[in-house]
């Protein structure tokens, strides 16, 4: 059951409810890089516009990815509207720590 304060709809794809839109974006890109999502969205749009049935993956995977994209769009909208004022102060000694600017994927070196 979805919790009422989960306005960013992260309950479906993340292990907990995230209320900070910046953390939603970080969690989203922890699952894949921009090239992965670009290919995914392009594939979704091609299948929506075709008459073929999508057999490449389980339908649940597609729903999972859709919910992630929906949460990302909601988080971006909250940031665009300026409804959040939370900023993070990174300690000077942690400026080069990859956890602040890099996901767990190989593309980050």
C-alpha cells in the first residue's frame, strides 16, 4: 500500500519513501546511467507507436522502469517550481569523494 506522503511515488521502485527530490534523482541514476535511460525511453516510445507486442522483457520490468521515470519527472517538477530549499554542505575534505557526485557504475572510473 502506498503511503499518502509519497508524492514522488518512490515507494514502488525504491526500498523506502524518498521525500527530497534531489535524492530521488540520485537514486534514479544509481540504477543506470544516462545512456541506459536514453535507450530505454527510445525503446518504450518505439513500442508504443508500433503494433508489435513487447516480448524482450517481462512486463513487470517495463512497469518498474516507468515508475522510476515518473518519479524522476515529478522530482524535476518540484525542483523547477522551487518548492524545495534543501542544500547539502559537503565538507572540504570530502570534495573528491565519489559518493557525492558519482554512481556505482563503471562509467565513473
